[in-house]
């Protein structure tokens, strides 16, 4: 749901910018320069958002690896404890 909203917001923003350029009382040269500048701004913003998303994804992957290793270690200790319990002679207790 959030992805659809964000995508819709981006499309709406782009449509607004295009409509603004098409209705602006500027020369073709000025409009092309404005479009070029706005495209550069949007590209930079997209790059920043991509970098942020990558950092967040990397953090989440590392956290998942840590949790998985912790559960693996716990299960190995539990299995070893169970093996040890089965190997002990019940008469010695």
C-alpha cells in the first residue's frame, strides 16, 4: 500500500512539473534549461533515496544474519544437551 502511494505521489509530482513547464510563459531555451535542472535535481534525489534504501537493506540483512546465527547456536547447544542427556546412564541419577 505504501509503495503504491509513493509511486502515485512521484507520478503526480512529475505530472505537475511537466504541466508547469508547459504552461509557463518562458522561452523554449529557458524551459529546456529549467527541465534540465529539474531532471538533475530529481536524479540526485533518486540517488540519495537509493543509497538510503541500500543502507537500510544492508542493515536488515546483517541483523537477520545475526539472529539466524544466534538461533543456530542455540539449537546446536540444545541438540548437544539432548545427546548428552540420552548418553547418561539413568541408574547413576
